[in-house]
C-alpha cells in the first residue's frame, strides 16, 4: 500500500495514545490514502514485480510442507518433537537448488482452526537466545526446528538460505531466521523469508530488532484471511506484550488486484469485521477456506499475467469475495 498508510498508522497510534487526535485531521489523512494515483500505480507494480517470480515457488514449498511422504525427488522431510506445543511435532522440508546454491526451508503450519484459536491465546515469553519477547507456542516450534537443523548439519554453510511457511509455519520460519542470524556461520546467508497467512509472534521490541533481516521478510496476506491480523494490537496502551508484525506486506485480493504496505500492520475496518467473525465463530468454514494455502496459490495464479494495485478498504471490498468451498 502507499506510504501515506504508514503515516496514518503512525499518526493514529501516537495521537490516540495522547487522546488529542482531531477527527477532521484523521479523516483528511484517510481520504488522502483512499485512491491510488498513477505515480503510486507504477511504484506499486514495481514492488510487486520484485517478488512476482518468487511467489509461485515459495507458495509451492509451503504447500509441500503439508504433504505426507513420499515426496517428490529432491525434497527432504523431517519431523521433530515439540515440547508443550501445538502441533506436538514440527514438520519441515528442505529443498536444495544446487544451480543457484540456495537451500529452501519450508515449515508446516496447521490446518486446524481450533488449534490456531487456542494457540493464539498463548502469552509471550522472553527467548534467551534472541533476548526478545516471542509467542510461546511459535517459539517452541521454531526452537525445535532450529535445533534439529544445527544438530544434524542439515545446512550447507556455502549456500544461501531462504525460508517459508504458511500459518503458524510462517511465524516459525521468521523466528528460525532470527535464530540463524545469531549464528555466526549462517548470519549472512539468509536471502529471503516469505510467509503466507502468518500470525503475529512478537512485540514492538521484536519488530525493531534484526533490522537487516526485516528487509528480507515478505508477508503475503489474503484479503479475507483473519489469521495474519491476530492477535490484535492494543490501541490504548503500548505494553510490552502487545503483538506487532515484521516485514513488508502484500495483500492478495481476487483477480489481478493487490494492496501493499512497506511495513507495520494493516488496520482498517475490514480487519475488525474479520476478527469479529472469528471470535464469534459464526463463519469458521469460510475463514478456514480463506486461510488455506491452496487459496493463496489460486490468488497468486490470478496475477501471473498482470497485477493491479488498489487501496483495500470498504470501497473495494467487492474485490475480495472468497466463499466457502
């Protein structure tokens, strides 16, 4: 999305915390961001073009992580027990592109909405290796995978590393990347982390750590997928346990349409509607469909021959019409 969205977000959080925001000023800021100008269009298309070639590959790898063996030749699948975690075992896949000298790590998420609902309620704990607050469940999953990668020498120190994952697998992928950044052998090897439908896992403190890594994180978000917007932020207090997101964001709508934001959370009216549906459990089947990696792959395929930026809000909701299958 346009840079003005980030400005509105920052202005809103600051002025609401001080309780001095003039409504007319806020309305003007939001109105300024309601349309995409011709200059914005070319800039935003260029931003999407920069990730377009990677999208099908990373989404495919995220989907492969859900597959049971045997896998296609070249894919290695590993299972690791996770203490006190949902799921109780971590599953991840390693695929090596020897031509490009890149190793891809894809972490399995969960296809169970109720597991996600339960796990998203878990508190943050301070991770001793990162010295940062991290969601307990996602941290346990990532720590188990990182330990397995290192203990069994599954990574080639001469190759670059890319990570991906869907749902909580995406959150774990970012945390594993953070662990690798603390390891001198692999700290400079991470070239990209691309996640799909990833929930939040850390606080403002965690978001502002690992700035160089943040530039390599790309979050892909479905316009009707509530999971990436959970847990919700705390608007009226900036406490240490308030969840926030890392990385740039591409919101996938139907057909050729997408939205983009350089960093931060996309907090607009449609997000509250998604959360309300999720909390009330009135539409789990639709929400589940919207969260599936298959749905993400369909929307990526829609943009194979072209992509058009829009400001996703109440005026453009018709461009996001997923239905339960």
